[in-house]
C-alpha cells in the first residue's frame, strides 16, 4: 500500500482491491495468481508497505 496515503491510492494497493472471490493459487515475489487472473508487479512502481505497517 502507499506509505503515506494508504488505501486512498488504489494504484498502490495491488491485489488488495481486486474484485476477486476465490482462492489464491500462487504467490511469488512479483505476482499473485487467482483462478483465472494474475496480478503482477508493475515495473517502475515505487515500493509500497504492508497494510499492518501503516500508521493508525
């Protein structure tokens, strides 16, 4: 997630905001695979932070 804007910046939320229901099939360093959809890291995208590291 975006380090200062959090979920307001949906472009930095990755697979968190995908309208998917179902199991995650695989997770690698650069992608998350669902049944028929794969979310890949975008080249040049700034590094985000895990949601549990965002300030409350």
